[in-house]
């Protein structure tokens, strides 16, 4: 008996069963891929984040040093430009 010779109910049942099986396979695949993504997220949170934080703290410290240096150099010299320049304040 071929698929073309089956009754409509049997054809619909077979197609429904095939679609259900495909849906279950896709769900299982999505579940396994989601667990892989979760484990990679854990690795990022535990291994990479501390180094990213340390790099950010170094950048903040360097920017603070640059601002302090710029402010101190502007305060020590007489005004080289117009008085409305924000960096050219005389002491």
C-alpha cells in the first residue's frame, strides 16, 4: 500500500506524526544549543570579566592622571590665549 492509496485520515495522522517528530527533534536541538550558550556565558562571567574590569580600572586611572596633569599644567602658566578658554586660568 502506497501513501497515495491511504485514506485521508491515515494521511493526516501520518503527516501530524511526522511534524510532531520534527518539532521534538528541533526542541531537543535547541535545548542542547542553549546549554552550550549557557556554559560559554559562565566562562565569560568567571574568566573574562575580571580581566575586563582590570583593564577598565587601568583606563580610568590613566584618564585621571591625564586630567590632573592637564589641570596642573594649565594652572602654572599665564594665559596664552583669550580669557574665555577653559584651560587657560591663571593662578
